[in-house]
C-alpha cells in the first residue's frame, strides 16, 4: 500500500542552486544554509522513501502566461532539467513513476481536483533546489518524483485553504495506491520576500518564525491567511508559502519534528522544516 | 465576489501581478520567456537590435530594454520579475542588480543593506 511517511517544507531560492553548482557550500555566508540540510539528507537516507512529491511553482521554466495552469501534475517517465534562461544545470534528469502519477491524477480528479496532467514537463529551480538540498544524486536520484506545479505567480491564485485541501486529496490518493510505495512530500517556496518594486528585498523574520511554528502545530490558522495578508506581512512573493500547506495537508498526526532551520542572508527568508509521521 | 486581494489596501511600493499587470506586460514577458532558448540568447547577444526588431514589442518596450530600465519595466509596464530576470541574465545583470535599480540604489549600496551579502 502507498503511505506518506514524511513532509518537508523548504525554500527554493535560485541563488542556492548557483552556489551549489559552484561548490560554495563551505563559504561562511553560505554555510548556515547548506549545513541546515545535512541532518535532513541523513534522515532521508534512513527512512528511504521511494517517491518524492514536490509541490512547487514554475517561474517560466516550462510554463508561460499563454496558458498557466492553477494546478499541474507530472505523469512522465522522465522530467528533464529545464533551461530557465541561463542554460542547463549539471544535474541528472529526474525519474518519474507513470503508474503512480496516473493513479494520483485519477484520484485527484475524481476527488474534484481538476488538475492539468503533464506527460512532458521540464523542471526548474522551484523543483530542483529542494531536491538537491535533500537528496544526493551521484550518479542518479535515489527517488522517483512527481512534480506538482501550483500557480502562485499570476493572480488569481488558489487560496491557502485550497492548497491545504489539495494536500488532503494527495493523502487520499497515496493511501489508496495498491502497490507498496513510501512517499515523502515537499512543499516549497518562500519564505518572506519581495522582488518587485521599491520594496524589493523586504524580509520579515518574525513572520517566518511564526509560520514555521504554525506549519507544525497549528496549520489550520495558516489556511485562514489571505493573499493580501501574506503579501502585506511577508512580501508579495511570499505567497509561495501557501504551497507548504499542501505538504502539511497531506500529513496526519502525530508528527515528530526532525529538523528546523532558518537563515536570511540576502532577500529571502530561507526556511526548512522536516516532519515525520510517528503514528 | 469573494477575493483574496483587497483593492482598498494597496501595498506601498508593490505591484501585485494580477490580470491588469499580466495583460499590460504580456509582450515584454513573452520576449523574456523566449530567452529560455539558447538560440534566442545567442541571437540577442550577437545583434540586440535585430532581436528586438523581430519581436512583437512596441517601440516603447524596445527602448525600455535598450535602456535596461528594470524599474519602469516592472513598475509601469507589467513586467514579471521571474520573466524579466531572463533578459537580465543575457545582458549580465542578475536579480540583485535589477533589485537595486528598482530601489533607486547602486548595486553596492543595496548589498550593504543585506545581512550576509556573500550569499549571492
């Protein structure tokens, strides 16, 4: 049977990918970020998930505003590393599991989540940065993946509550999968940041700290946040955080916090929380 | 109608990328998206004017790109930061240079406001 064993909330800032490719993990200004992921990488090696569902947003890696899906789910055998405008990164392509993906798509649609099914889908930093922060890939990725793309860049966006409900629907899909599959779900994006206008560079570490508390202990409070509130308090681009609620909505308690980290060196609060089901 | 964004509470110095912005900036954002193809990047670098001439951009929009006027592109012409960054990358200006321009600061002035600017 399918089972969700853990969830991870993490930022997906593109500059992390550049630093990673350049091998700058030990530089003083980068070390607090990369060190934060070491315990999570080790823990994932111990719990050995088969599949990683990664909830992220596409920043013009594959999708454009000619047709930008609110929710899109991958159903491909392979997800190539996309070119976002600065060339292909030196990472292996990502293996998919079409049987699992189609089960997920069937279950979601009949559960009234009318997602776009993608048989070809190039992945980009929103997806890749969390993957290489959490998993080694030498020579290949240790898990099969399912990209789940959410529109958090062109309003109207789905509500925070809708993202939470998507997580619950993903849970029902995984629980009903007839084959054995250990699944970890990653909710990515944020934390506080703003990249447009003279408010560029706005950070709110207090908001981020509260969000990290509540994503673990009181996620329903976060589902009540409107986009307006998140943008006012944490910056226009911080609305990405609603994707963490999809991760959290897929988890059932009791939970154990494996690790938590926070670092805000430049223009984005870089947060991390790893939660394991203990029930 | 239910809404998530309150038009009576505009956020200072902020553009919410909504229906108005995405329609306004469509051509600029589409041109930026074309920079995800290596051939288009090479063509732009080899002959910027020819690239602009072959685009759907208006003369005003072409001039904004010639001027590298990130602030106006993003603030007044519907540019989406994630798309416009792709033009920035081709002309050698990253997110933080674009951000400094939006703030009306030099790159160095902007970096001095950060907690650990080596993480860039």
